[in-house]
C-alpha cells in the first residue's frame, strides 16, 4: 500500500512542479517551506514503502536527485523557472524526513 502511495506522490510532485503557478507576490519564503514539507513527506513515504530499510539512504539520495533534476527541467518549461534554492529546499526536506524516520527512540 505504501509503495502505491509513494509512486502516486512522485506523480503528484511532478504535476505540482510542472503546472504554471500564478504570481507568487510576497510568498517566496512560503514556497521554500512548501518544498521542504513536500520532500519531507516524500522521504517518509519512501521509508514506509521499503521492505529492506538498509536501502533507505540510497533511496533518499535518489529522491533528492529526482528533485534536482525536476528543478533543472523547469528551466525548459514555459512559464516556470529553475531555482537553486528550491533544489536546496528539496534536499533539506528529504534530510528532515529521513531524520524523522531513522531517529533513535529515547
């Protein structure tokens, strides 16, 4: 079930990234927060989808790379712009999600 959710969420991330957004006005900082939260959820779903948790670190690296390549693709998408800060926010979200899922209790 989590694997299906993970794959669907990846599709949602692609769709949300490629859809042309309206004017962002003064919401630039909220955009970065959205990236952090969205990719944090992505990392959490990835952890839940894995049967073998030993491959979680490579999966997190792949999720971060997915976000970076998606940002690079935006440079060629009409009405969208690539942002290095968005790439960093994506990676930060993955890192936070991974820390949440792998923290030691206690």
